């Protein structure tokens, strides 16, 4: 039996991640809307996720200095 640990349990964290996702989508030119976004392409979804990871890595690296 496997459990899914991908859930955010703190409501403020969920809201912050939602804002972060929307910001990253805007930066890469993907038009996300609040709620369901299952109509975007895999390429668009991947570009948003990739931008999120890129920014998280930059933030981590900047915090190490």
C-alpha cells in the first residue's frame, strides 16, 4: 500500500503555491485560470512546472550565499 505525500496540509502554503504557480504561468505565457486547467496542453503544463522548479532552485542557491 502506498500513500500520496504530495498534499499541502497548511492552508497558507496551498494559497502561496497557487499564487506561485500563477506567477510562473504568467512568466512563460501560459494563461491559467482559477480552478480546473485540464484543457491546457502537456507542453504548457510542463513549462509552468519547469519554471516553478527553476525559480525554486534559484531561491535555494541564493539562500546559500
